[in-house]
């Protein structure tokens, strides 16, 4: 027979996601940090390109404006949480009834005593 330690090794390190739960806060934070670093790397490249193209004025100004605006954009993106998913999870829905049941009050009226129906 296998021991419980052998079964523990066979299990996955992370549980399988079976719900519509949002990613963990650590995963969200890591994604925001990654986005910030990428945006700031693009900013660094644009500042270097602005310095490299100082003789072409319109190109240097374009890269300089981009290098000026990207830090603000990076901070706003890093502080923003991810949007909620718009997916509709597959949930159990009981089947619709085949017919609508009769009104119990109507049935009761037909069975009231003292009511005579003549032919």
C-alpha cells in the first residue's frame, strides 16, 4: 500500500481553479509591477531616442513628450486593479417545469359542498 507521503507528492503544488474567483492579490501585484517596469523601459528608450535625434526637431520633441508623459501613465496603470471578468460561469439551473400547475383555489371552488350543478 502507498503511504500518505507518496500521495502528497503526487498532488499538484497549486490547486486547480474551479470557480470564478479573481486572481490572488499577489498575482495582481506582480502583473502591475511587470506593467510598470515595461512602461518605464519604453520611457527610457524614448528619452534616449529624443537625445539621439536632437537634430530632427519634430522627432526629438515627440520622443521627449512621450518620455515626459509615460511616468504618469505608468503610475496610473500600476495603481489600477484589473477589470472584472464579464464571463458567465456555467452554473446549475434546474430544468423548467413541463406544465404550470393548476390554481388550487379554482379546484377548491369546484369541490365546495352545497353547490349543485343541474343538467
